[in-house]
C-alpha cells in the first residue's frame, strides 16, 4: 500500500514538472505575443488640435483606451510622438 502511494506521488510530481516545463517553454517561445496581448489598445477618436505659441505647442485630442486583458489596469502615464513636417514633438501626459 505504501509503495502504491509513493508511486502515485512520483507520477503526480513528474506530471507537474512536465507541465511546468512545457508552460515555461511556451512562454519563452511566444513571450512577445503574450506581452502584446496584455498591452492596452489606444485609438484616436477625435481630431488632433495643435495650438502653436512661440516655442510651445499645446496639443489636445480625444483618445479611447481599450483593455484587452482580463486584468484590471490603471494607466497613469502614456507617451506619444507628434511630427510636424520634419520636426518631432514629444509629449507625455500624466493622468
């Protein structure tokens, strides 16, 4: 009886180890696709308004952020790039 119990525990342990190795390998191989699945999708829904005053530009736009995962997220900062002709303007927004 004790021998059967040890056999069952060994099989469960080996099965668990095999499943963990398969899961780890899958995550290692497909890590970029997995990360991309959890990154929220940001879409511009309105027009982009740019007000240039001397050396400062004031930019406003309506954006829609869509959470693609089942996890609750809180976005406090996002960075975007706006190009005017050949000049790049970088702006970060703290929400």
